[in-house]
């Protein structure tokens, strides 16, 4: 019994002596690891700067956040003379920006993504409809342009993020509408996706491939099932039904706002198919072959 008491006192003494010291860690970085982050999602706020910042940082009944907020200088509620980027959540932590979402079999993208909000007052009314075709977004939405200095700040920020998280591949740089087309339309058709691609960010198609697949589609029956499958293989959350139903139209509309922003009816047509196949041909040619569609200009291993 006395022996147990002596051991207990010794342990207590050791704890008191070492309580303020750090554990003797030896750091040996493993080569078998990667970043938890492999997606980047771009949003618009639908609000001015001040209410956007409050919504993204303060407690509410419907809490939301993002890793970064980029304002615009022409906003009356923005208090600074120069453009500053606001960091709201550490990149190591999960921000609540994507909600229910999916991109090429990945769900719950908050866990694996960085979210960037752009101050932009674009927004839409509900597109609920009983007709087979969705109401045109032009009748439901107000889309604003993005100032060039705001986009310049965004490009610089994303380039820095990708340098820190190289697992963010081009096809995983997406808009909120791309990963949640049933609920969202941001960043909208005014967002300059092609300009981002020219800066080395995000995917885009080759015009030569588009011309090839326009010819290919012209010589084949437009197959809605295969067109939906192609969108799904590129990453879009679409049910392959063979029908241009509402979920198909919403997903196709998100795709068109991204890659054909001058015409986003939501209906699958020849040009939409050609652009989808061109993107698969450039970024995922092996998946394109699963649709029994020829690749174009892709070197075989």
C-alpha cells in the first residue's frame, strides 16, 4: 500500500514539473500525404459589402461563411479607398458555403473545398414552374457585371491558393451553380470564366475540338441520354433520364452559363453537346471513350 502511495506521489511530482513543458515531438514529414482541399467554389453574395460581411461572419438562424470575401470599389457600403481581400475562415478549416452539393461523385463539398464570395448584387426570383420548360432566367434574374479590379484580385488570390493546394485540378474550379444547379445560379453568366482560364485557372475547351464534335454530332442522332451521361462524366450532378426534365434543364443551364454564357436556355442542343465532348476530350479522354465517342487529337499511351 505504501509502495502505491510512493508511486502516486512520484507521478504527481513529475506531472507538476513537466506541466508547463511541451511534449518531445520529433517531426518527420511523411511523403504519403496530400492536402484535404481539392476543390474551389466561386459565389456571388447577392448583397452589398456590409450586409455580405455580416451574413458571412455573424451568428444567425441560417449560418453561412466562406474562406474569402472580395468586395468592389463602387459599393457605397465598402469603407476603404483601395480593394482589400477579407479572409474570414482559415484554409485549414471548413467554411459553410457549398451546402448540399456534388461534383463528380464528391458530395458535401464543404469538407474538401475553399469558398470565395464576390460582392455582386445579382439575384433571381424563384423559377418554380408547372410547364415542361423552365422559365428563362432573363425574366427571373438580374445579373451584374464584375469590375475588372475585382476579377484581377480574384485571379491573384486563386493563383496563390492553387500554389498552396496543388490538388485543385482545373476541372475542380467551379461555380456554386455547377455543384448545386437545383438551388443556385451564381456566379452567373456575367462571370468571366474564360478570362480565368487564360490566367491558368479552371478548364476551357479548344475551338478545334468543338468544331470536330459539331461535325460528329451533325452526323449522329442527338442522344439525350448520352449527352446527360457526358455532363455527368465531366462532373455535373445530373440524373441520366433521357428526358429534358427540370433537373436536366437546371444542370444544363448551369453548364451553359459557365461555357456558353450568351445562350443558357437549359435545353440540350448540338452546341452544348459539342462543348461537353470537347471538355471531356481535353481533360478526361478515357471517360469519353466509355461513351463510345471518338477522341480528337489525343495521343495514345
